[in-house]
């Protein structure tokens, strides 16, 4: 019994010695007092060598004509040279013009201007509004003007038929489109259903 008490006492003393050396050692980090008024948020500022990479971003806004705009992306890169432009990946946009009209835009990549809400889409661009679908390689959305330009390999499929063209300009508010081919000798291919 006496032997057990000696072992317990030895273990207790060893633990206390380790505790003292661990927490009261002379090699402790120095605690510095700071004035909260002089602290700068260094983590938010971009430098020439760095960019901010954000995941699962969401931008929401309206333009001067009351059009609602929501942009979601899996990733956004904001660079030092131009902090108002975001490089986006896996992009989804919802535009609500009124209670009856909603336009959705998807693409692989995009450039988004945070000031104007204008956006350039690249790669596998798909625009849907009800049963109408437009696909293209590129699309420029000018929220400041309520205007869309789809170009390069534009295909439209909807309830009224389909078309293939090089470029389509769409006035979002008037719901009107101008359709073009880049070369004068080529024609827009259209199949219209009544």
C-alpha cells in the first residue's frame, strides 16, 4: 500500500513540474497591448502580389428601371488592379423584370462589374425564359441598359420554332430581338411554327 502512495505522489509531482515548465516558462510569447482605434483590417486589403478568392458568392442589385438582378457563382477572384471586376466560375444569374417574367442565365465563367452590374459570360452560356432557350459561346448582359447580346454559335429553341445565328441583340424590357450573321453572304437559319 505504501508503495502505491509513493508512485501516486511521484506521478503527481511530475505532472506539476511539467505544468509549471509548460505554462510559466521564460520562453513565453510577449503579450502586446494594442489600441483598438489604430487596428487596420489587413486581411481585406489587396496588394499587388495577391488577389482575393471567394467561394459561393452572391451579388444582388436593381437598376434604375426596377429590374431585379441576382448573381451566384461557385468562385470569384478579385484582383488588386481592378477590385470592381470579379472573375467568376460556375455562374447562375436570375433577372426578374416583373411578377410574370424571369430570365435565367448560366455559364462556365464570367466577368462581373460590381458598379454597373454588367456581366460578360463565357463558355456553355444558356439563357432560359419560360419555354424559350438560347445557347451561345458568349453573352454580354448590360443591366445598366436592360440589354443582352448573345454571340458566337447562337441557337434559339422555343415554342415558336428555332433559329441559328452568329449574334442576337435583345432588349429585355421591350422583349424585341435583332438577329445577325457576321458574314454578309451567310443567312440566319430559322424555322417558325404558327
